[in-house]
């Protein structure tokens, strides 16, 4: 059984339909990437899973239906969503942001999980009492990721983690994601416009066009797919 399965999922913003029957499946312990042009439905696919947009169709996490649940209930089942733009609370400190990430956990987990996050992201430990709004873009992305990881998610949804960041920072973030996947079995669904780094970090990928999955397969298969090579890899 797949950890995450979407079957014929549709989503709307008012009268505008953003997804037109998206179907995909991700196995436990996989990193999967979603590629596509702006407006293809990538962000909406993540929002459909996390319950932050109205949707129809079937969405299952380990066989349990998510499409009937709101965002808080989905989070309590172990789905963490890092949105595009990071979504950090700028007026709060690094520590306060991390504490908010542990709201689904029991009280005793806060110390253990925060120590784990500070080990993963030493820069956050150095800036523990600093306001999030004063951090660099890369540090804010690390904070957003750290806050999501505080809840020990079964599934991490990550939207455009490289957006606006220096290449060195992007490589570090994806290295940490690969380590979490390999060492802890974290399952990740990542939307990323940098197709090269996405395919290098994932085992499976999906290409969306106008709200539909048009290509899917292993990352090795997608690297050899003529449309993917031409449109996303530039060769």
C-alpha cells in the first residue's frame, strides 16, 4: 500500500478549477518531486493533500482518507506542509517558531525535538532568540523546515524550497532532506522549479500541465524523457 495516494483529485479557487483529476502515488520512504510550469497546479496539489484548499476526489494517507478532513486534522495525522514563501512568523523568535511546530506533539517531546533540529541546523541554534524576520532568506527556509520537522511528520510537503536562495544554501537544504530520507525514512513530496536538483534528490517524479499529471515515473526515466529533457533540463 502506498503511503500517499491521490485519485482523480480536483480543486478550485472560486470558479477557477486548478486541478483536473490528479492521480499519483508515493511509497513509504520515497522522495517524490512535482515539476511543472507556473500555473500547472503544483502548489494546489500540495494544498489539496494538506487540506488548505477545497478539493474533491480521494486522498489517502496509509489507507486513511484525508479528503474529508480539514487542515488541522490532516496535520495531526502526520502531514507537515512548508508552503512557498516559508510561512514563518516574522515577529516571533526562532525558538518560538519551533515551539509552534510541536503543537501536535506531547509536551515531553519539545526538548528532544528542538535539540534534534538544532543539530540539523546549527545556524538556528546560534540564532535561537533572534526574531525570524531578521534572518537571511536561507535561514528562514531552514527555520520553516525545522518547524515542520518538530512534529516528526510521516509525510513532508515542501513547496519551492529553493526559491530566492543562493545555490550553496539550496544544496545544503537538499542534502539535509536526503539525509533525513536515508537515515530516518522521511517521506517527502517536493514541488521544485529547479528540475536538476529535484531529480537528483528524488526517486520518483511527476510532471503537471494545466492541472493534470502528464508524465510520471522514476527520476531515471524522467531524465531520459524527451519532453522533460527539453522543457526542464535544457538538453
